[in-house]
C-alpha cells in the first residue's frame, strides 16, 4: 500500500483550490432579451482591464436599461482592436464589425468570431482564450444550423441563434515569449492555482507514485492506464486511444 498520490490529493481541494480572490468576475455575453432577439442594443466600452489568472483582457461595457432609468455593466472578453470609448452593438440587426455580438446565423461564411455560445443563451463558451478565434464555415437555413471551425481544428454544428462576438480575442502571442526564469513561472502560476513546480513521477520513490523507484529514472511499465483503474494507479496516459508522435498532417473530416 503506497502513499496517497498527488492526483488523489487534488480531488479534496484544500491547498489545490483555484486562487479567485483578485479575479474580476465571470466574462459573459449579455443575457438574451427582446432587444437582442429582434433588433440591437448599444453599449459603451468604459475600460479594458486585466483579470488575474486569465490570458485575455476583459472589457467593461455599459448598457442602458431598455425599460428603466439605469445602466448595466457587463464584463466581455475584449477583442483585438477594442478601445475605451468605443460603441459596440449586440443583437440580430447589429452591423458586422469587430467587437459586435450577433447570432452566428447572421454572419457571412468565413467570418472570424470568438466567445461563441455552445447552446443558445449560455452567454459564451467556445474560443475564449487570448489570440483564439473560430471561423464560420457554412449555414443550413432550412435546418437552422451553422457549422463552425474551432481553434482546435475540429468542426462543430451549432444552432444558428447561438451568439458570437466578431473578431479575435485580444492578448494573442502571449506564449510566444519564453518565461526564461523560474520567478516568472512562479508568479504566473501563483495567480492561477497550486500547480507549479511539478515533480515528475519517475523522480519519486515507489511509495509516492506508480512510476517511482528503480535504478534509472524510467516508468518500467506501460504509460497507458485503463479508465477503470483505481485512483492510486491512475497516472500517465489515461484511456489513451493512441500513443506516440502525431505523424503527417491533421485530417479534418468534412
């Protein structure tokens, strides 16, 4: 009987919970209302802010309430080219311009979009990280569906009334610059969660990890492990369909 391994300890939370204290809030599209379904509503970008633990900058956008004398401030994921003082429009009749939010069914084929709803009204789920975008491939008007190419290269079918923001998510090229030193990696992960530094299993003793021990640092058994394995064994390539390098070009089935 070995020790409780790191993977098992992570499930309990405790020291492994996310550091959310300084975060600015959930970045979402506006909740769907009559103005968005039938026409459009105008918002004003008040400021663009950094959200700790998130690569993409956020935009604080102020909308006037259509029915009462008050304003609502929403947190949107900023798109490249967005600036303070800019007017952005949300709704079915909004123009095709960077920063505007429209249903994917209203966008022409080849449009570059981000922060896309997976299901109508979920307020944005796909292509949300810095520098990411998806592309509208085709529409089927009679079925009310739209095909979108996601950042992973896979294609997804969405309902045409799912909304998306026009443009690329800001903050792209973030990973092009190397971290260079441990201090930068330390501060990067400190904002996210306790996930760094990470000791390799093969560098441990047999009591601490299934890959530990031996006179050389080697796994000593297959790195693949069954989906049904018990928690203390479940390390390595879990339920791998294939292993090894990806060879050749990626084929995407139409």
